[in-house]
């Protein structure tokens, strides 16, 4: 697997005479990136950022997704493909048996080694409504694959705010909170006003015509008067999960 520990092992093996120069070069030659013509796979990302390159599946053919995931899996312990279809998953599964599919999150996950998880720290993923769950699950799965303990609280939007108030203890226990909401996006401001920890707001494209495909929720979240609320792009569950993981692991 091409991560920092693997690179160290290769270099030490060459230093100690267990690998010839040519053998070491063969192992390192795809380290910067691997050119598949239609894609240049960044095998170096896990070393730079602590998390491998993630495949954004829309716009790619089944064959392209399959080949990219297969190549990534040869060099990384963990591989994610977001917004994937069942057809893509079945093709990937045929060449990468360790692959699994989160149908709600629409993610192909390859995890060849369980990450170490700090059980004393957690990320809370909340949704305003049930229709926001697919984006929330994308965030939750991303955070779990990155080695975080994740809790979920769904359907606690402001239309029935008593449902949210009942979750006060869970909010208090979390280290980072991801709030996923469409329509008017008000949940992020309310949670931001309750919590003394970072809140990552994810606007979704859920809503009627005047929600403009999530723009209304995005603008509401950006204009939140609650301090400590950051906002990612519309429907960007992956971005929220990745950011929450980085914050959760900081000391």
C-alpha cells in the first residue's frame, strides 16, 4: 500500500540491501501519480493529506470507475467512490472483492484494514428531514472510513423543534457536528446557537421551487448569526465528513 509507512519500508529495504535499486524504483514509480490516459491517479495524496484520493463517479463510465478503484485499491488501504450506482459497484466488486456498497450514501467503500478509532471523541451527523439522509449518510460514511466514531440523529428539523431539544445531551457529547438541511436551512443556525463546538452546515437541494435547488439553504447558512458555523457546498456530504474528521482528530 502506497502510504508514508510503505514508502519508509521501501527506502529502508533499499538502504539495508534487501531491495535492489531497480526493484525500489519499480515500487516507487507510480508514487507521484499513475497515468491511465483518461485519469491521472494521485497515489501521493494519502501521504500529503492522510486520506487517499476519492473517486467522484458521476460523468464517468462504469469501466472508468472500475479501473480507477482497482488501481487505487492496489496502492491504498482505503478507497471511496462517491455518488456511485449499483451497476458501478457490481463491476468494482468483480475485481476488488473487498468492496462494499452503501446504497443510501451512494458510496463504494474499500477498507482493507480497520482504522484506529478514538472512542472518546465523536462526530454527530444531524438532518432536518428524512429526505436529507442520503447526503448525511455520505458525510457519516466518509467520517467512519476515516477512523471516527459517528453518531446519527435524523429528522429533527425546526418544523417540530421539540424533536431537536430532546437531543441536547447527544449534541453536548459530540466533538464536531454536521448539520444537513434543505428547504430554508434553519437547523444549522439553531444547532449553532446550542452548541459550544464546530458546526459544519451542509445545504441540500431538497425543497420546493423557491429553494432554488439548495441555494436558499446555502444562503441562509452563510448568513447564520450563530458563531462557529461553517458551510460547505450544496449536497457536499463528502466534504463535510472529511472536514469533520480533520477537526475531530486535531489535538
